[in-house]
């Protein structure tokens, strides 16, 4: 077996799959190594008792990136529009167009009539940021065009867009303050701010948070579930001459020999390496003795980046329930639709103390706090079968219920030996909350409920702290470039012949940037190898 490759990609999430797909398309002998038994990472769909559930991302936000990539590779996906609903207590709004922002404002004003003026000002800010996003994602990303020398395209489309892009990205970048802090400029009602923001990651920048109204309108869903994207990319790689090894973990990298070693003891040589897995494991896999030939300056850069990645926090994580119900699609369609964000109460999370404050009062106080958190948090709800009826048994519906939760809290509970009790408590309390607020009769119609936690995500994907989009906004310094105007730098590492992709924490965080950085890494390798 020939184990020499032009390029090896480590990590089979969407970033790694994209990089491998484009490397294969360019004719390079390519190997993709994935630690799990399947590719896709947080873009995958699994089946349980006849129900399909999306284990990571619930829908696609194109951002001028996903669909151009699919067309560029000739990959055909059947896509449905994915309208989003927002619910608070017993009120709901379907976000079907930009005009829905007025309906959203009216809902907030009904709940907080004394703050109607504040709400008008906040919605004007949302409209302003939406205007920036309209320009920034106003054309298909040119990175996925093969005819960049087309003079008509350059003069009539790309150059005018670039001028507008520079202006609008500068305006968006000025809105870097955490969104909660920023909204306090417009209102002193903490509960109102909670209703708008508590489903965002901690310290999410304002431009990212307020742009999400545009992203909701941009959501779509692929027939077959979100995991069909990873499946199609994997098929493209293999039919284009690439190789995919699953259940294969890279434990060692020798940058002097351009060689990786797996836990099985197999060795593979590369000309270029793309690291699309967790960044901390990249530097763990480097042996100091293997890099002794590197120049001192390079070695210091590697050590510095290793320290930065090691001490940095992974991004926020989620707790998810995968619930099979005996309820028909019409039941859910009449309440929340296929995809929704729902807050059971207007109380808001900012009124709660931190879970760390409750530790000193004992386990009973901590569980009481957890119950209050479950009662007041915001949930992302997704029913795959409402977009594709084949994703659940006839007359039944699967529902995914997710909420943000602190990895450190779940790790503490696990270390105390209470992990299984914690999951049972979460299942019971969440179903109870939803039944008593918006979904009458839900509990009696549940066939099963599976609980996934940040520890599940960490185990299944290798993501540090079970992070779902990359690095936490709370880090004083990001371990990877996260300024969109400098995204080309996001693929660079201080290690010779080693690139990275999928390392990000900014808009459009998640899937679009995973694809974009994967393409950038592949393009950089093509330029280096062809040159």
C-alpha cells in the first residue's frame, strides 16, 4: 500500500471535507483521516427507532457560501426553505420576511408595553445591521467561482461589491461590544434584553447577534437531514480519487519527516497537511524532539501557539434532547413550526445567580438552580419531519430540544458521579416545562427521549469543551484569526507545511466559515504545490 500523499487532511468535519474535496478536484493524491466512525462532525443525522435527528446543526445558513460551493463541485442537494419562529411564553411570531421584524417588535411591545420606545430603537439597530449583512453577503462568495477572469463579472459584479463590502464590513466591525452590554444603551430592562439575547453565546459581539435576524431568513433545510451534506462531500472525495479513513486517530506528527502516525501504528507521509480537528490536539501531537531541527524562531512560535490554545476556552456548548413522539406533524406545525426559538417565561436568566455561586451551598442548592435555569432558558426547537416527512414514522414526529449550557457545570456533575441522574433530571424537567407552557399533552405522547450534553459532543467530535462553533468570545486573545477581513490568515500555523481550517468564532460562525476556511486551505496548498 502506497502511504505517500500530496495532502493529508486530519478531521472529517465539514471544514476537512471541503478541503479534501477541493484537493481531490485539483488532482492531488489526498487522504482524509477521521477519528469517528463517520464523517461530518457536527453536521450529521442519525436514526433511532425510525426517527431521524440532526445531531449538530439544525439548518443551513447560506451566507453566499454553501450553495456556491455545492454548485462549484457539482453536488446536488434538494433544499427546502426553513422558516423560523420565535416564541415567548404564549406568544409566537413566524419570521417569513423582513417585514416580520415589525411583528417581532409588536410581540415584544405586548410583553413589555412600558418599553415600546426602547424596542423601536433596538429594532432600528437590528435593521441597520441587517443592511450591513445584505451587502456583505450580497453576492455569491467569489472564492467558489472558476471564471474569475470574466471581465464582465469583474467589472459589473465583483468590483462594485468589493467597494460596498469594505465600507459595510468596517461599520459592522465597530459593533464589537458584547450585545448585552450594547443593548443597555437603549433600555435598562434586563428581562427585555434577556428575551432578545439569552440564546446567544456569552459575550457575543453585537454585529454577530443582531445580524441573526437576517440569518434566520436565510435558513434552509436539505431533504434527508443536515447530514446529507457530509455524505455528499464524502462521496465526491472518494469518486474523485481521494481516500477516507474513519476510526483513525492521529497521535503524532513529525514535521521534519512530513509524517503522521495513527494510534494503530500506521504511518503516512504528506507534502502538505491540513489540520481540521481540534487545535489543541494538533500541538499535543507534536513531539518536541521531532521539531528540534526547526529554527529557534519557528519553535518559539509553535510553543507560544500551543500555550495559547491550551489555556483558551472552547466556545459555548449545548444540552440537547432527541425526542420521539406519537404526535402528528400538524400538532407541532400549529404551535412552533419546523424550527423555532422558544423562551417559556419572561423572567430571564440574568435574574439567576451563577451556578458557581451555588456550589458552596451544596448539591441540593445546585440542582434547585438547575431547575430554575431550565424553567427560564431559551430553547432551540427543531422537527426534521416537518420539512421531510420521511424522517419520522407515519403519524409521528421527532423533536430536537436544545439549550446552551456550561461545559464546566456538566463536567463538575460528572466528576461527582451524578451524570446519569443529571440527564434524567434534565429530560423530566424540560419536558414538563414545555408541556405546561406551549405543548399540552407532550409528555404523555413521548416514546423516548435521549439526552446529549457537552461531554457527549466532546467525546463524539473531539471538540475542546464540547464547543459547537470554535473558540469562546470570552477569550482575551483568540487562538485563531477571527476577523472576517483577515480570514486568509485563519489557515496559517507556525508549523512547516501544516495548515488549519475550521478554527473560528465570528460571523458567519459555524458551517459557512468551516466551508470557507476549508476552501482557503485547499487553495493555499494548490498554489504551493503547483508553484
